[in-house]
């Protein structure tokens, strides 16, 4: 059995990560920081996060009030 701290060290040492939305392996620099995640990065890449926000702004009237 792998100890959780060993797993997180492996994640931190990797140069790339697979996006949970587009499933493309990208450099760690293509992800926003997120201190609550095991590897310290958000699961979706910056491109996917931005696209999701664009869609949310277009489809959600409450969000449009702030734009």
C-alpha cells in the first residue's frame, strides 16, 4: 500500500498533468494554483476553466449582472 504522502510527492515531482475536462496532458504551468488539492493545482487546465466561465457568463443571468 502506498502512503498518501508518498503519492503527493510523486505528483509534485511530475512535470505534466492531465486535465480532468479535456483529458490532455499539459505542463503544470497550464493550471491555476489551488492549495486544497493534493498537488497544489486545480484539476482543470486554464483553457478549460476560462471556457467554462465564458459559458457560465452567457447562460447565467445572475452572473451577467456583474459583467
